[in-house]
């Protein structure tokens, strides 16, 4: 008897994967289920399967429902390329472009999404199974999920810059264990990856950009990691968001600007945000809210500068510079050894005339803020029609930079019994010394 548990979507005898790969994958999952019906037979019975997607374009008109464990869906390349750059190039110049669309093993999400549909209904891949044990070891690797077009409203009328279309790449609905998303590409989806109730989730080495929201861990979860990803959300969404998680590791990610936040933790405890490079065009880069406690925010590089690309010049996340680049509402957190670069035009600071806030401690006690370094420069901002050249030029430019006064740390009245050490000079830190401990960074003699 054949026990081949490796499938190729182009060799499956039912359906056309190029016209509707969703129907084909659902058929393969049904075959796996029918061939592996027994629980515990011979100390085994349900090894699962691998579904391979060769390089090519595969339209998805039918949602894929994954309700079996030990399933790996694997392609031959994440295929990411910038759709945003293409859509902001005049159409009469498209013929000179080497490529127009993402490539590799590419899923074209083309299922019907109605107004008011919930997020699960708009997902290309839905992972859902109730009962015990939790669905386990579902893996997505090395293919691209492309939402094709954004269709929302923007003040400029450019729908393709709206980051909204009701589409989700992968939506995990029920409690799960040891899921892996590795080497994937996500582009032009309102939500790239949304996972509820995760345990030991691994989101590693993916390219997730030009999506309204990139990684969202919802409900609750534990002992998961988000590592070594390249990430960039839209100005109204999350790059990395987690709620009610414990033991979460966020490390070695490169988060691109334009997301409303780089990392937002809500009700998260005893977790790490370490060794990331974070870049933002707006305040509120890292947010700890909802009583997030006992977290380590350490050895990150945070750069805040201005949007240099013409199509997005008038877009922001609605927060002014008093909000803080790193904002904490919670207790027992450590903010240690981070580098902050605030490279902005003083004429564009809001509220006008007020120093931008780097770290703002809004509420909580027992927080430890130590050995953080702030570099603040007043620069003349400029814009360009070329996205790549504009952003690289802005990153490397330092000519004509002037010193910019900042509030390195602000501790609000509702925050007491906190410690601030070597994270700002005497005139850069604002706090009540009667209820908080403070040691200033020494000022170098002129």
C-alpha cells in the first residue's frame, strides 16, 4: 500500500491549482484525513503530510481550511517585491520595469470579501479546530501570499495606498501548539498573520511588508517567538502586536517605518524585546499598555525620522511628539541599554516649541530605566519621488544636523517608585524626585 504523504498541487488530479489553489489544497487535506483515520493505531496513525507548491502564480478563490495537525505547506521561494513602489510609478512607465508582480511560489488572494465580513472569512488560510488536543505543528514555509490590491479610502483618493482590502493571509482561530511560519512573503494584505491563543509559536525569517497589519498575536498565549523577520506595516496598523502573552521573545527583527507602531504589547508579562532594529516616522514606536509588566526592553536601536517619500508625506498615526517614542503603562519593566536616534525637523515638532519625548512612563511602579543613549538632531527634511533613494538618503544623511533639545525621560504623576539611571542629563529628565529615584547622565564639559 502506498504511504506517500507528499503532495504536489500541480499533480493533484482534481481541480486546477492555477485557477483555484484553495479548492485543490482542500481536496488534498480531505485525502490526508481519509487516509489517516485512526487514532493511536500501532503507536501512530496520523503523521500528517507535506503539500508542495512549485514556483508559479496560483489564484485562490476558495478559502483553505486547515483542521488537521502535522501539515506543512511549502513553496520554493517567498517571492516578495514591492507592490507599493509599482502602484506609485506612473502606469505608462510600467513597461520599463523588470517585474510587475511578486513571484516565487505565489498565492493570489482573489476570494470574495464582502463589506462587514469578519477577519476569519477574509482569510486565505484559516486554521481552525476546537477540542483536545489543540491543533499542532501546522507549518507554512517559503511561499508568497499576495493580496493584489488595496481598495480602501484615502484623503488623496489613492486606493492602492490605503492598506485596506479586508484580506488576511493566515488566520489562526483556535488554540494551537508549535505552529511555524518560516521564510514566507506577505504583501498587500490588510492583515498578514493573525494568531489567537498561541503556545510555542515560531514566526521566523519572514518578509512581511506593505500590509496594513503584519503580525498580530491575539487573545492570549505563551512561550512564543518572533525572530529575524523583515517587517513593515501601514500607518494605521501594527507591525508587531501581542496581547495577554507571557514568555514572548521578540528579537533580531528589522522593522521598517510607516507602521503606526513597531512593537505594541498590551497586557504582556515577563517577555523580551531585545536586539531589534526599529525605524518609525511617528511617535509611539514601542508601546507597553494594559498593565504590561516585568518585561525587558533592551539593546534595541530605535530611529525616528520623517517620511521622505512623496505619496505619504501628509500621513501620520495621529500622535504628537509628547507621546514618547517608547511609552510604558505598567510595572516592573526594565528599559536598559537602548539607543534612540531622534532625527527630525524642529519646525515639524508638535506641540510646537515643546521638546520631543523619548521615553514616557505614564503609570506604574518598580520600572527600571537605565543606561539608555539618546542622539537628537534637528535636520532639514526633504522629499523624493523615489522610495528607495529617498529612504536610503534619509538614513545616511547627517550634514547640516544641529543639536535638538529633547525630554529623554518623562515620568508622569501616576508613576511612582521607579528608577531612572544614566538615561538623560539633569535638564533632560522630568520626574518627581520625591517618589522616584534618579541619577543623571554626566554632562561633558564644553
